[in-house]
């Protein structure tokens, strides 16, 4: 049984021109020719084409593919070793594709969260902080909460300008808190508690309804989580603790 070049192109999902090229460079020469001189491919030729396409999919140059297959055809390579090699290559390819799929899923989640920005825009808005970096952890810790769902709903509509505005306003609150600390204002003073209240309301207006209990939990996290602590320490050393104390005092003031 033999097949025309058009049939083989259809079987393999390649172009006739590709098969002509493989013939011209000696990579896949058809075993037969018709009386009119047309190429005819045997089952063995199809097997070789399958191997060629396998290695091409893995990114091998055509000259390396030819060397691999010729070694196998001349008995220089053990067929079992050849299969093991294919298995190793396929396993590596699968792992790479899985990582790529995970990266795409992560990007999809980031877009759902409203981080619909280019890398340049993200840097412009967030600086060195990557909002995607902690998304998996955030989802694991708070994914089942109403606050998480509400935050996703609200931020889904944020544009670059919206993110910049929110980030700048939040930073301004942190700077005011740092200024109070620098001036020696006690964390439980009216000024510090009022700034803490502004901080809570900003979260409520921008992301989710932040109760005093939730706000106090955030304050504790600013001190307990080194990553949050480092963020506030960059603004002013000791600010994380000062923020926590002001938030706690403000919550107690409203509870009473």
C-alpha cells in the first residue's frame, strides 16, 4: 500500500511543500515513484514522518532529526533506547507545558482580579510590588470570604488610571501616619486614630466592607507577616507597629 504526497500531507497535517522539502534534503525520501514520477509513500515512510514530526515538535533542528533517525535505521541506536529517549523528552515537554498552563491560569486569575495591565503599566502603578505574586496565597486564605469576592468584583473594573489613583491615595494615608509617628504623636492619640479610621474607610470604599474587627486583624498582620512589615519599614522604621497600635486604638474607641 502506498500513498500520494497529497494523502500523506492530509494524514500528517503538513503541507505538500514541507514533504517536498524533506525529500529534497534527504530527510524523508519516498520509497516509490509512480510511472509518471510522482512521489509514493509507504507505511514505513509514514512511520519515519511521524518520528520527524515528533522531534520537530520538541524543537530539534532538521539536521539533528536526520542524524537521530539514521542512527536508528542503521542499527547504531537501540530501538528501546530510542523509545526511552522519546519518553524522557516527552516528560520534559509535558512538565514545561504544565508550567506554561499554570502561568496562563495565573494570568487569567490576575485579569479576573482586575489587574488588567501590561507589565509596564504594572510597574508604573505598583513599582516593585507585583500584585500577582501573592494571589494564590490570598485565594487560599480568604478565597471563601465575602470580602474576597467583593474585592474581586470591585477591582474587575479598575483601569490603569483607577489603580494609580487608589495606590496614590493609599500611599498618602501611610505617609500621613508616618508623619505623625515622626512627630512623636502617640499611636492612641486622636490624630493617629483618625488616620487609622481614614485607612479603614479607604479599604471599605475601594475594596470591601472592612469592619473594625477585620481592620484590627490587618493591623496584626502588618506586624506578624515580615513581608507587610518590610513594606511599612520602607516608609519609616517602626511604622508597621505604629499602624497596628493606631488601628487597635481606633477599634477600641469605636467599640466603646
